[in-house]
C-alpha cells in the first residue's frame, strides 16, 4: 500500500518538477530578448513589387483542353501590341509551348489565356484562374478582371483593328432595322 501511495505521489510531483525546470531558464531568456530589440520589418515598395511581378514567369500548367472550335477562334485572335485609351497598352502573344493559348500582358499584369467560343461571334480569351477576360471585336478590344469587377484596359486597338475601324467608317454596316436588300430580278 505504501508503494502505491509513493508511486502516486511521484507521479503527481513529476509534472510540477518538469515545469519548474523549464520555467526557470525561460525567465533569463525573456529578459535577453527584451534587451535586444527586434529589427523593424521591412516593407516592399510598390516599385519593387512591380519589378518582381514583371519578371515572374506566367504559370504554364493548365487543365484546359481546347476543342476544334476553340482552336478555330485562336486562329482569329489579333496579336501584337494594342494601344488603349488613357495611354495604356496591352500585348497579346501566342504561347509557343502550347498552340491555342496566349500570353496577355499590361501594366505589370500577366495572364495566360485560352479562347472560348462565344455566342455573339466576338473573340473571347479567358484566364479562369485570375478571372481575367480579353474581349476582341473587329474594331476594338478590352481587358477585364471579372473577379474584381473592373475594366483594366478599354478601347484597345491593334494595327489590324485600326484598319477595320477605318473601313467601317467608309462603309458602315447596315442597321438591323433597315431590312434586307431588295431581291434582284
């Protein structure tokens, strides 16, 4: 019986003894950290963050498999540098590693986009991971971030789109309300 009581007393005393041993050295260590002040945290400037973003490569992993219709849309994408309103520009280049994919860059932002068939016939490139979309019409394009709900660049035109817009001014398309051409006899 005395053995059981002795074992129980030792079992209860062990955790307290271990705490006392670990608590004693902790006090001097706490004083030494107080004496030495931690260096202030350095913040990254906007200019540095932009420089890092510009050299960060676009991720080339994707699970998107393009259909024949998507590849047909990809052939119609106008590539090159597009001048936009307010002095912005957007560059669209074909991805050399994966046919049908495009790299779209502007203002330090990079997107890896793929074509998506649209109901209106407009050319639409999407980066679902970033929530970005490049919408290209015959005479202009725009870059939007759907997640943020804003337009990144608007009224963008490549050289081909400028020529198309000039042709539209010379020969405007018929209005939907004008009706069909009269039948030739």
